[in-house]
C-alpha cells in the first residue's frame, strides 16, 4: 500500500484522537476499508492509558502505563479487529462468519456479526472456556459448538470449514483483523504526546496482537508521526510458551506445545497461527519474550487490582507478571517508559477470582459481630 506521507501525516496530526480514536477510517491509507457505508462499529477503541504510579513504585519503574483494552465494547482488544474484519465480510458479501476461540474472539465476533446481521458460528474447546465469555457468545446469538480437543483442534476445523463451506473465517490469520488491532498502537502514540514507549509488553496467545502493534508503530514512523520504535516483549504462560521458548533459544521457528494448560485461558494455545509474525516483531524490534507461571499470573492480577484498581482477566495479567519478572532480573531500566497491555476485563473470567481470593466472611447482622471481625 502506498502512502502520500505528508498528506496523511498532516491529516492524522489534525485529527481529534480522543473524540474519534478510529478517525483513521476516513483515510484509506491506514485502514483497508473501501466502502464506508459498510462500516460495522460498536464504538470500539479510545481505551484508557493509565499511569500506574503505585504499581510502578512497587516494581521500581518510574514511567509505567497500562493500556486497558478491557474497556472495549465486549470487554477485550478483539473488538478492534472485528470492526474491520466484519466490515470486510460485508464488503465481500459474506453471509456467515466463523471462528475458533478460547473465548474473547468468539464473544467479539458474535457481537459484531449481530450488529451486521450476519450468521455467526464459533467453535470452542470443550470445557476450556471461561463462562463469562461463553455467556456473551450465546447471548449475541452465535451458534456455539464445543469441540472435543484443544483450541488448535478447533482452529484446524474452522479453517477446513471456511475453505469447503464458503463461510468467512475471522481468526487472526485473517489480515483485516490485525489491521484493526494496530490502531491501539496509534492511540498509545497519541496518548504519550506523539511519542512511543521504550518497551511494549503484551500477552501472547495466538500471536496476532503483538504483530499488529508492531505494524502500527512502524506505520506511524513511516508517516513521520513518531521518530522511533519500541522494543516488543511477548509474555507467555509456562503451560503454553512455544514463542517464548523459541526466543530464549534464538530460534526462527517454534516447537508447538501439544497439550497447553494454564489458568490464563485466553492464551492457552500451543500452536499459535501467527507465530512467524510474532517472532519477526520481537526480533526486528530487538525485543524479547518471557515465561511466567500460573502463580505469577494470579499474583500479578491481584497486584494490579489492589495497587491501581484495574481488574483484568488472568491472560491480561501475564503482561504485569512478565514486567515484574523482567524488572527483578534487571532487564529493564527504571527510567524506561513501559506500556503493558491488559487485553481483557476481569469479569470475562470471574470463576478464577472465586478460587484464588479470600472468601466473604459471614456474620450476624449486628454491630457486635462486625466489631469482632474488624477488631475495632
């Protein structure tokens, strides 16, 4: 795609990003929309970038931010990709859309398909999806099918279906999804005063999102809107870390994990479809990857909530767990501008909260009982 760098740069600098964070719809140079009348939107984007001073002090970081993508319409970053992906489905005259999902993709696609009037089919790994996400998909009217197997098995099935049944596939292998997701990088640049962070830390599951952010940052630099690029850092759970393992060994390909397992259901993916793009983003940006345990993820989820009042699902907390691990290992400078991406809202996966947090204390309904508990 060719850019008139000066023209696009001036248009974007003049845009009111806070009011219309996806105002780039107007400029075909940045998002691949041919027919604006087909745009399907639920007012996604425009999510907050929180300066986390208390958490930063805890971890020894002076310039720590969290980009809270849980503020999107269905509670996750997937909405950025679906607004573009479903719009393209309409442009291409698709009637039915399909995806495999660990939860967030399914709920997002179901919502945008409902808005567009399209039939929606989602395949999920049986017994491996958070109930909050499953409830969304069902309420939006998607046909939900549970596959006996992993996410990778479900993805293989929908890829076959899209080829043979002529249904439109909207997993992150679809390039239009990543075009929408890159807008989060645009927003971060704007929210930092047309600057980029030194370090971007993201959870990595199917690996499309880290690739999308890298694409967004590179496009803004090519347009002259920013002058430098961040180091991209991917975080994976210990039970499903194929990309992080490859990075640690400096390999150019991954070895899939056959039976991925982690409390962070959104990144419980052993054979990520976008692994090549993710490795490219990490290596090209001179970034790195880290592996965190389920215990570290849960502790980070609590830490973010209790220090900053931001409630995220376990997969989102993996970026905070990775930040903590890297900081403690001396791999981050305390003056670095660091942005951690929180990909989904905590209410997406409430069951884990019941398991890991202190249980409510039952008392009689009187002041004496309350005093005994509080020790006043």
